[in-house]
């Protein structure tokens, strides 16, 4: 979900749900958790939301202590993106 938001800050949650393979309601709950934990900032622009992933936020699992989520996003890069060539 973080990858979807990092790739397109203007993405609709319906599209995130479809890409991730979960329900829209589950996507809303996960997003609320990410916002509450400080991983994502949600900004209302007109009738739409824009999402900003805090790439400097540390991962919370003890196995990744001290690692920032930005490094993971960079590592995964365009994984899963359709080939446009």
C-alpha cells in the first residue's frame, strides 16, 4: 500500500484496493493506521485526497530497527509496475 501511495500521491483508494487485492474498506482501515502512526500524511485538496509518504519514518518491526521506509520504497522501485515498453 505504501508503494502505491509513494508512486502516485493522487491515487484513489479504490485503485489502491484493486492493486493490492483487498477490499476498499480494508484499504481505508490500513490507511487510517498508517496516518495515525505517522507513515502517511493525508491532505485534502478540493474533493480529493493527496497522500505523502514520510520516507524518513523508521520501520516499526524490531527486525528492521533503525531502517527508514524510504530505503524499502527505493529498493522495490518499480516492482510490479506494468511494462510500458
